[in-house]
C-alpha cells in the first residue's frame, strides 16, 4: 500500500510539472521543446512531419540521448556531424528506426527554426 501511495505522489508531481504554466512552448530561443515555428520550419523539407513526431524526437533527445552523457548543443555540430552521431548512437541507445527518424527530424527542425548562435 505504501508503494502505491508513493507511486501516486510521484505521478502527481510529474503531471503537475508537465502542466505547469511555465512550461516552455518552443517560442523561446532557450527552449528545447518544439513548437509551431519548428514544425513550420521542418515542413519545408518534410511536409508530412507533425508536432507529435517532433515531440517524440524531443523525448528521445532529452531521454535516451542523455542517459549516458549530457545534452549536446544543437548548433555546435553541422548537419552532417549530427547525422553521423545519430547513426552511430541509435544502436547503442537501442532506439527503433522510427524513433531515430523522429530524433533526426527534431534536430533538423530546431536548427531550421532558430538562428545559429554566433561563436
């Protein structure tokens, strides 16, 4: 019974954090959460991409990708370097081909919608 209440407490905290009014919407340049701007940017190259695909990519980028190391800055690598990295790390993180595709499209969308910071 204690485990059940612990589970409910953790689940409640998680749900509260996800529904918080301060949740990022993708409009901030500091946010990693995809929004309308990122969706429109990726649809130029991939018209069939939807917000769910980008959210799936975000979940992988902030989940399995950071399980072993910190998040990599999206603008530090070229598109080619990201593609090599995603191809190399996908088997190690045991993500499916559809998850790999979502991650790739998320990275492209974030980079396309936001200006690259100056070095």
